[in-house]
């Protein structure tokens, strides 16, 4: 089998395994992360109401001038800080972290650490 297809299949299996346990409720919404080669996106979701409460990405207007490339650790750190600030402003303090099948290192870890520093608990 093609190595890229095997990698994508493995990520999908990890994603489904994590999603079986992680569920966003009104008191503790789900923080989900998506990373592409060029950017990183994150949102806080209430799965009961099926709506996004807060969102941030490396394409956000607030970060457009600060970020040269959206696909590096520094931009992930900035997105984490921005999402943490927006969540605090919306009154969200505790979330369930959904790494979306990605390994917890590199950009995902930098994002999570920055969100914790901004005041989110998970």
C-alpha cells in the first residue's frame, strides 16, 4: 500500500479512537486542532448544541501580520495564545482537548502549551 495512504489511515484510526472518548458538553466544550502543511486551525465546539463557540487559526486577522508562515511551531504557539484569550473572553475556562489523531508533539504540543499558558485548563 502507498505510504501516504497508510499514514492517513493510521491518523484516521487514532482520530476515531480519541473521538470515542472525547465529547464536548456545555460545561466542558471540546477543543479540536487541525493542522495542514501551511496552517493550523483550532476551535472550541459544544457537541450537544453542535456549534462552534470560539475559533482561531494562523489565517486570523489578528495574526496575519505577525505570522510569516502558518505551518511552523511559532505560529502554532501564537494561535494557541489567541484562542486562549478568545475563550477567556467568552467565559470558557475548561475544555476537553481533541488532538484530532495527530501525535502530541511539535506544532500540536506548542499550541496546547500556549493555550494552557493563556488560561485554558485541560
